């Protein structure tokens, strides 16, 4: 088993896509580091994975705070002294509004959590992977990292930044045996994207969004997590610097 005993960090692993990825990696016998600011859900997931015979460790992190990220990596290096795979996945959607109505602090909050955190995490991860001579990083962007999305300017800006950072870092460290990619999901039903919430903003909005997807449906979190596993595996050994859509055909 390729992932057996590999140390896999997943931020934002207490819910949604990250949680499904945690289950999949644990099933492959990896040691999964569940990093999240939701302590209750993170601890529950750790317990569930261990009860099912897997290896997991919950570490609290608030990715909006550099000190918190620094301290998470101190813990990881102290306890494992190794990091094979890092999935920088924690994110928020922000408050839907037109560009002129966006509050400055809300803009910065989305940029901090979705983008700046990826810069800070990647610095730690790449330094450790350079020592090891090997590593894989996967950043969660979005289809909103590849195109515009009305009423979501901070989110779109933050996810485009993720793609830019991914491509640049991938080019810098490709010769050092470190692969860095981004995954770009379209609408996936999780706590972050709830069709019923869309309909509460505007009646029939979820149906309109669905109709923009050639497959005429939303994704489920497992479908995205399966692709994460694939991109992090040796099957993808020649793939780096890519922003990979998993989007039911939206970007076709
Ligand atoms: N759901 C979608 O439609 C969709 C589409 C494209 C991309 N994405 C991206 O996928 C990633 C995962 O989202 P999801 O849909 O699974 O959402 P989710 O809300 O189910 O999970 C996000 C997780 O991130 C954690 N988190 C949020 N802010 C944090 C912080 N400051 N510090 C630490 N943890 C924090 C939350 O506690 C939660 O566990 C996000 O980056 C999101 O932007 C989601």
C-alpha cells in the first residue's frame, strides 16, 4: 500500500472535502494529521478513524493566525519529524455580495484564511520536504480560481492567488522532487456550500447553478477527495504546477 505509514497533513479536515480525504488516506493506512479550528469535530474524527483501525492525530490550528500555523508545524516536526503529503485545504466562502458592498475586513478575512495561510503553510512544508528530498503538496483552490463568480470577489481573488502560488512554487521546487498542485472543485455539497442556503439568498438559485454544470448536478465531497488521493499518489508522479478542475465539465 503506497500510503502506508506516510505522514499526511490535511488542514480543514474536520468537515466536508477535507474530512472525506482524511477517511480515504486513513483507509490506505496513512497517519493522518487532522488540522482544524473546529476542535470538537476534529477530535470526533480522530476518534472515529482510530476506532476503525486507522491512525489519526487532531491538531488545533487557526490558519488565519501565523503563530497558530507555526505552532502546528512545530508540533508536527517534534512528533513525527517528517511530512510526506500536505493538503492545504481549510477555507471559507465569505459573505455573498456585490463588489461595491464588500466590507474591507471581510475581504481581508477571506484572503487571510484562503490565501495567506497557503503561503505560510507552504513555506513550512517546503522547508521540511527539502530536508527529506521529497514531498507532495496539494492546495485546494476552486473553479473560482480559474474564472469569475459574481457576488464572490474576495473568494475568487483568494482562489486565483492559490493557483498562482501553486504554479510558482511548483516551478521553483520541481527539481527538488517536490510536486505541488492545486485542485479546483466546482460546487460540492458541504457545510461551505449548501443548496438550501443558496435558495434562501435567491429563490431557485441552486437550480440555476446546477444548470451551469454540464453534468447537471453538484459534486459530493468524496468525489473530490478521491481525486486528491490520486494527485498525491505516485500515479501522478509527472504532474506538478497544475490547477486541476474537478467540476462536472464547467471548465470544458
Ligand atoms: N464546497 C464547495 O463547493 C467548494 C468548491 C470549491 C472549493 N472548495 C474549497 O474546498 C475547501 C474545503 O471546503 P469544504 O467545502 O469542505 O467546506 P467545509 O466548511 O465543510 O470545511 C472547511 C473546513 O475548514 C475549517 N476552517 C475554516 N476556517 C478555518 C481556519 N481559520 N483555521 C482552521 N480551519 C478552518 C472549518 O472548520 C472546516 O472544518 C475550501 O478551501 C473551499 O474553499 C469548496
